[in-house]
C-alpha cells in the first residue's frame, strides 16, 4: 500500500514539474486535461479510440492467424525454418512506416492500408518468437508423448502447444504493444479518424498542442490497459505454471 | 538437403513469385525484382545510397548511445533498489505504450526539421525499453552473489559496477538487441516525416518526386539488409 | 525373455559410449543397472526403450525387435517429465483413451498415495509427489515394462527412502517388469532382484549380481552389507573415507 502511495506521489511530482515548467506553446497538464474533456464532449474521444482499437484488433488477429502457425511450423521443422527464416529476417527490420507507399498503392486510401501495416508489424515478431519458444520445449515432453503412442499431430496439439503457451503469451503481449504503437503511425496517413489521426491533425489544423498531448495520453492509457488485460490472462491455471 | 540450400532455394522461389505476381497484376506501379535491382544500382552509383545510409546510421548511433548512457545506469540502479522500482515503475509503464511517432509534433516544435529531431525521437523510443531491460536484468542477479558482495563489504556503487553489471550482461545484451531494432524502425519513420535526408527520406522522396516505386522498394530492401547487419553485428560483438 | 539385448553398442561420433552389451530380463523381474556417471547406463536404458537406435546389436522384447518407443514399455523420467499444464488427474489419464480415463485415474491415485490432489497442478507439488504422478501416468496405460532413469535423483535422501519403499509396494501390487538405472549402489541392492554393474569409459558390464535377500529387506543385515560392499569393490571404491 505504501509503495503505491509513493508511486502516486512521484507521478504527481512529475505532473507538478510539468505544469510549472511548460512554455508558451507546449501546454501543461491542466490544459491537456481540458483538452481531453473537450474531446469527450465532442464525442470524438470514444469514436477515435474505438476506431484505433478496431483497426488494431483486426490487424492483430491477422498477425496471430498467420504468425502463430508459421512460428510453430518453423520451430518444428528445421527445413521450414531454413526456408522461411531468411525472408522473415530481411522483412522484419523494415519499419511498417516504410511500407506505407506500397500499402497505398496496393490497398488505396481506406481501412485496409492501416490494417495491413498493423498485421505486418505483428506477424514477424510473433513468428520469430513462437519458433524460438518451440525450440525450448524440453525434448523429454515430446519423448514421453511418443512413448504413449501419440501421432505427430496429436503431439503438437496435446503437448507442444500447451508447453509453449506461457512463453507465447508473453510474446503475444509484446506484439500487441508493437501493433498499438504502429496503429498510431498507420493513422497518420490514409485515414481520417482514430487517435493517430488526431495527433497529426490537431497540430496541422491549428497547432492544438493540448489536443496533441491529450491524444498521446489516451494512447498511453489504452496501451497500458491492453497490457494489463493480457497479463490477467497469465493467471489462468493451465498457464500459470510458466510464470513463477 | 542441407539447410543453406533450402534457404537459397526459398529466396529464389520468393523472387520468382514476386516477379510473376507483378507481371500478372493490374498495379502498374509496383516494381518487379529486376527493376528494383536496377534502382539499387542507380542509388549506389550516384552515391546517394551510401550518403543516406550514413545519415541514418549516424542518427541511430547518437540517439541510441544517449539512450544507453541514460537508460541503462538508471535502470540497473532502479532494479537493484526495489523501492525505487516500485515508485517509478507505474510512470514508466504508462509512458511506454506511447508511440514515439506521437512525439513527432513536439520534436519538430522543439528541434525543428533535422538531425536533432530524429536523434530525439530515437532517444525517446529506446530509453524506456532499455531502462526496463536493465531493471529486469538487475533483478535477475542471483541473491547469492549479492550476499557475497555485501559480505565482502562492498559499497552500493561498487556492487553495481562489480557484481550487478557483469551478472546482468547477458540479459542486457538481449535487451540492447531488441532496442536497436526499435531504433532502426524509428529512424526510418522519423526520416519519412521529420527530416530531409536518410534512407527513410529517400523512400518518401522517391515517391513524391515522380512515383519511382522501384526506388521505394530498393530503399526498403536496403533498410532491411542494414537492419539485419546491425542485429548480426551486436550478436557477434556480445 | 521379456527383454533381451545382444551385442548392443553405441558410438557418438568418435566416442565409444557403450561396448557391446548382453543383457536379458525375465518377466516380472526388478533389475537395477548401477554405475558411475558417464558409464552409459542412461544411454543403454534409452536404447532398450527404443528411443535411440544402437550403432551395433539389437534389442528384442517378447522376441520382437524393438525399433521405436511403445506403449507397452513406458519410460519414467525424473519428476520433470510431468506435464506442468495438466492437473494430477489429467497427467495420470494422459495416455488413456477418453472413455476409460476416469476409471483409471480413480484406480491409480490411491495406489500412488495422492488422494486429495487430483485437481492440483504440478508446480504446487513436492518433488516426491511429482515423481509419483509420473509413475501413475506410466502405470495407467498398463505397460509390460517400466524403465526408470534415476527417478529419485533430484529428491532429498529422506524422501528417497520413502519413495523406494513406495516403488516396491507398487511394483509388487502391479507385477510389472522394471528396469531401474541409478548411480546409488545402496539403492540398487535395496530394490533389485538382480544388479547389473557397469563401469565407465567405455561403458561395459562388469558383473551381474543376484540379490538373494528376501523382501522386506533389512538394510543392516550382514548379507546386504556383503552384497553392497562387493559391488562397491567391483566398481573400485574404497571401504573407508
């Protein structure tokens, strides 16, 4: 309890310092709070947040649907790993933002482009991580399953998948964080709603830095909530063993 | 079949598939592999490739080094003194999900368009992950080692330097690799929006100055390859 | 012969891990393989169970060649082999077909003394308890042979004594053939009908000792000490520290 109060005190001290030190153009916490209030009244806060969340949800789902099976396959078969890994390693360091011109050419202006970027941002880290996790499963587990006469698909389903689940959850949580960061960037182009759009538009259309920072605060808060929700998943009994 | 052969064949198949897909599609703007290779040649021969790569690497070096210099010591100290971690932790957790790109308007406001903006953005993007890695690494130091250090009468700073830092080294290196990956992603994004040189800028410029998508993809490939080389370099050096 | 190995040898690259070995095990026997670290006893056990193919020789079970692991001959690893994402009951029922699972679990939980822990997860159990889960899981599929590879290695010595008595009790109730690998000479003489003594580098069988003491065994009796000291001498270990 005491440490929570201390943490709160620390945060308040920082806010206080910000309020005192802010210059003319950059607003302090009070103006930002007012900015958040304004967004709420105009109905934009909920709308923009939901727009961003929707795009992340779809992009992230695509990233998982592609990345997890690919990662499992890469982890299980060194041939598949040798085939897929070079492509993954070359494409992964290319910032999703760098894909924007190509994304616009392929998908045009609209919902598909940001979702494509988000999926792109998530799929490589997920596939890489899952492949690595599969390799760390103790061979003993697979040997025991074979001993009991399980077929290969059964071994994957009943032993490999549950065994990697805790580590995979951690990686999926980190990947969600990445996707959330990218949605902000993806919305800086090609769309006209969402928190990323708000951040850029507020500045361009009138130097409303209070709204810019309000947007940043909202992005931080929602990102934090997503992270906490994911961590709650880690308490489920059949994965809790991996998080001691 | 040996693994490197599988890799080589897979890459060859991917290139062929790319070529076929481009030929069959309606999008006349997307370049095929041959066009991209020619574009790479064009960039290399005019010296732009080299100059832009250097500019990007320069910014990464500065921003990343600053982030290490600030983030790692603070992180190690916070990780070691548990109370500090509990006090500062929530604030860090809150700041972390804020996309570095969301800082762009502020960066331009404070630093204008140029190197400083990019370096600032890279710093912002990597300092918190590095701090958190260092905190995690410090906490991972074996209790037994810590007890031995105190037994021998070492002061706080000495413990950090002679026990915590060496023990945490492996975890730190892993975290540095990840953060370097982030830095490389951010520099490209920053250059596309807030700077007038570098590999990121080259992509935007190629498109704006005449829809040269072959140069765009050539730039993307260069970015991918350099990012890969950076990662390998860190892995070797560790 | 329940299990037979003839001319079984193993080479990893340049290294001869196991010289040609002859071994036969009768049905219902409790056989211990004892030897110092690195003598290849674990490798031999894995070859007998069908997990590794020997570089020479062959293994037969009931006259049929052994080329892969089989439900009839279950390998019990140390307690780490228990699946951490399944409860005790789910672990025990793992190899059993769905229809028969509940009945099997009900039968085996009391046999291994884990009543009340059916819904507990392994990370909440002690090492000895996890070991029992693994034995129960092995017994649930009604194998002919059990291979145990230093199963009590990670347990403290007091728990080890209890577990040995438990294992003998279960063995006598279930009437399986057991092959048990250990580096602990006392353990081998306490448990086995026959002790196979191996020496290291390269691994080979030095001696086979019949333990003719009736059960329950008095571990202070002269015959016990005589047999144990004999094996220690065979391995080349001194009498006094």
